[in-house]
């Protein structure tokens, strides 16, 4: 958001400025995705493993749809038929940050109250 504000202010930034945000986002996504899938798979009972994994993937799809809906709500057509934004791209990014913090808080509460399931007996 801070880099985008500088661009919106007319400043020309080197393309290398994209490395840090993309690197952090990619690392976070890889770590969260792999860890979340492994956790969901390891705590689910054998008969529900595929169902739990599908719910994980469904939550990713819902997140993508939410991002799409926010972007669409932020756009409107002007009299010339061109798409224009209601708020700046940098402020839209701050909306995503706020949503991420809300979800992180919800996950923290769930994690605090999580009880490890008892291991299934081998048959």
C-alpha cells in the first residue's frame, strides 16, 4: 500500500521494488498452504480426510471470490463507459489488510481453543 501510494503520487519506482512484497506474499502463501493442508489432513479422522481437505480448498476459493467481489465493488463505469475506481488502489490494499487482520484474530481464537484429537486406535 505504501509503495502504491508513492506510485499514485506520480513517483517512478524501479521494478525491483516488487521483489519484496511478492517474495513475502509468496513465502507466506506457500507456508500457510502447506502447513494448513498438512494440519487439516493430520487431525481429521480417516473417514473425513478428503472432506476436510475439500473444505480447506473451498475456503481458498471463497477468499478468492471475496477479493474479486471487493475489486468489483470498487469499480464503476463512468459516462464514457470506462472503468474507474471509487477508492485508490492503495486504499483497496488497506481493506485487504484489515480483512486479513480480522481473519487472523478469528484463527487465533480458534487455535487457542483447539484441542488435539485423540489418536485413532490401529486396527
